[in-house]
C-alpha cells in the first residue's frame, strides 16, 4: 500500500470521528441542560416584601427562590458591634457598609455557606447567627467568625422600593 | 472448566443449547467447583443478592402508590402506610431492607479484608464491588429523600452542597443538580428517576461481579490457590446452595425482627415531619451506614478538604489490591495483619459512633484521631506490613492440614514445623 493512500484514509477517519464527536456532543448537551433551572423556576426570580411591621431587633424570614431570606431590623448596639470589627479578625473580610445599604436593615440569604442549613437567630458567640448543623458562628452583619463555613452569608440583590417595601431579586 | 464438556441429555435441549447455551450456563452454575472450606462469612454474597431482589420488588410496588411531587410525596407515603393494603409492610421491608443491605455489604467487605480476597487475581471483582457499594450509597441517599420529610430535605441539601466545595464550577454544579436555586420539586423528581434506575445498574454490575468471580473461582479461608475441580472443591449445588440457604434464613430472622418489632429504630423521627425549607432540624444525621464517612467529613475544619477526605476514604479502597503488598492472602497466616485488621474494624465503628454525635469537644478530637488512623492503615501500615511481617507457613492444599492429623489449622501447622 502506498503511503499516500494511507494518509487519505487517515484523513477521512479523522474527519468522520470529528463530525461524529460534534454530533454526539450536540445530542448530549440538551440531555444535560434540561436539568438546569427551567423557565418557570427562573420566572420566580424576584419577590416584594412588606417590612412595615418589623420592629428593631426582629427578624422576618421570607422565601425567595426556595431559599430563606433573613430581613433583620438591627438595633443600635448591633450596628455599632458590626461596624467596630477590625478587618483582620475576619475570615472573609467585608465591611458592614458593603453588606447593609441601610445600616438599620440587614437583608441576606439565610443559608449557611458551609452545607446549606438555615442558621438560628440571636444565637452563637457573636450575637448574630449560629448554624446548628456543623457549628458555624456568624456576627450581627452575617459574617463568618468561627466554624467550618468558608464565607459570609450571601447578600442577595435587593432594593428599597419605598420605605415599607423591599424587592428581592 | 467443567461445562466445556457438557451436552444436554434431551434432543430439544441439545438443539436449544447449540443456539443459545443457557443450559451450559445453568450447568456451569450448579457444577461450579467451590472450595470445600468456605465458612459462613462466605454466605453474604447470596444474602446480598437476596437483598437486591427484595429492594427491587418492594420498590416496584411502592412506586405504584408513591407520587414524586413536592406537594404530594409526603402525603402519598402516609397514604401507603395507612390506606394501601399491606402498604405498611411493603414500605417497612423496603426501608429496613436498605439497612439490611448495608449490614450485609459491610460484613461482605470486611470478610474480603480479613481473607485478602481483593488480592491478585481478584482485583477486578473487588473494584466492581466498590462501584456497586458507591451506587448503593447513591441509591440509599436518594431513596431517603423521596418521603420528603425534614431529614429528607435537609439531608439532600447538605449532601448536594458537598459539590459546592469544588472550586469555580461548584455552585453551577449544585444548581444543575437541584434544577433550581434550592432543593425543590425538580430535585425530587430526578432523584426518584435515578433511585429507580440505580438498582438495575447494580444488578448489571452484580452479573459482572459474579462473572469475574467465576474466572479465578472463590478465595477461601486458607487463602491459597487450589486446583479446580479437585479434592479441595465441592460442586456449588447442592453443597453451597444449602449452606447459603441456611445462612439466608438466619439473616431473614434478623430482617423480620426489625420489620415487625422495631421498624423505625433505624430511621429518624424528624422524617415524619413534612419538609420545611425555613427550618433546619437541630441535628442532621445521615443513616447509620453513612456515619463513618460523615464523621470523616466533619473532622476536617476546611470545607473543600473535608469533602476530599470523605471521598478519598471510599476511593482508597479501590487501590487496596496495590496498597497491600503482602503475598499472603488470608489473615490466618498473618499474625500482625490480623491485629491491625481488628484495630481497623474498631476504628470504623468509632467513626460511626462519633458521626452520630455532635461535632464538638471530645467527639471532634476522637473523630480526628480515628480519621487519621483510617488513612494511616491503608497508606502506611498495609504497604509496610507486606515487607516487614513474618508470616506463618501456609499449607499446600485445603486438605493437607486435615490429613496432617488435626482439623485445627494452627495445631496442624505446629505439628508440621515440629516434624521438620
């Protein structure tokens, strides 16, 4: 067999495999992507909450995208405590100003960043939240201070529609 | 193998067998030469097959009444328990069957560890077994989610969140697994589908497991290679069939005790509360058979490293045939390994115990020591032991120690060395 013939066949094989691989990939992708959030799940992306009845020191929990969101009206002491923490003491350094647009209101996902449990209010060594699952302590700004969680509790996208309403998402 | 010479007696049988050799297969399975010294620890393969079939049959029946929807799943399980004829029995068999399955598989695995059944030429049997074990854990976890109780929901949340530890793509993978931004209806329906699928994958792997077993044949308590068929073997039927059958009956007594007398003792009361995404139960604890790995996960203070340690604890088993450097299979002839073996058994039991306790104080310290020892056993002790250990002389055949004057291996061995 001449060398030229072999090359031509090799080329055809490679070209066929390549087209085949693209075809298989294009077929598999829809099978994988169908598991991602669907249109109806994405449609529930925002929710409006009435906060007029929340007094200082109280937390309300609302469900947003299937996850709890804590809306806490913080007391003066809690705000002072949250602002006075030195950045070096934090595992995931973040200023309180960057977490609470209006210092009186802390809006954050009530989901422990370790493995997703819901932390308990007014508990733990830092007067903030405590996760009962694996013992993570969060401060009054929802920042991780002690325990296995790697990061602070997440702040969702939110805005004050008016003084009594917060829109999350 | 003996079935090469097999020809069916009837004319039709011969005609059929020439076209599809099912009769040859049946003949191979009945005549299959088995070491004659197999003890009761060898009966758990048959028991496990029984467990798999029980789970498939009861599972099929439950699926006829269960509704995989976040709004209806919990109620449909209660409907099975209260309204469906014998629904309580079928569900209790299925729920306790999972625990019985794991009980049997742990005995099966530790039998293999004691008698060195994972060593050459049986590495592939062992690795297929580890894959089956992984699939069992996946099936058990997803099955536990289906009743949509509090433990179902939060167990699913915690376990799926393990994937979020993967750098960069972790969060995307978790959203993909959930089909949303939290564990919800899409998660439940896909878990139901996969929970239904996995047992059949296991069934296929069991066929490969047994096929791979029938190439070299069974290991045995003495751990030596034997000629097959020979004075050292007996045909599978009726000898092993009867022995397996008797052991299965004993096993079923234990099984029935749980089903009829304490059907909920292995579960968690929290799972009789419907799933609530706003409230996490005070103690999230997995089912007992996953506790040692849960203890390893929690003993590491870093999220990613904890997940890595937990997965390594399972995958390290797949490398066992190469980590154990000793040429001698059975622990009967390995005086040092025998002691380390029992330390490992104790270590895993301790891990299981601290896995059920809160991860703090003394429990955490014990969990860390036990985790460290677990890896030490596989990564240091086993490789070194193979070179350092002075093993006892092994007999040339299974029959030899018996004909040597005593059915007791140790006595026969002493006599042998005395004669020299």
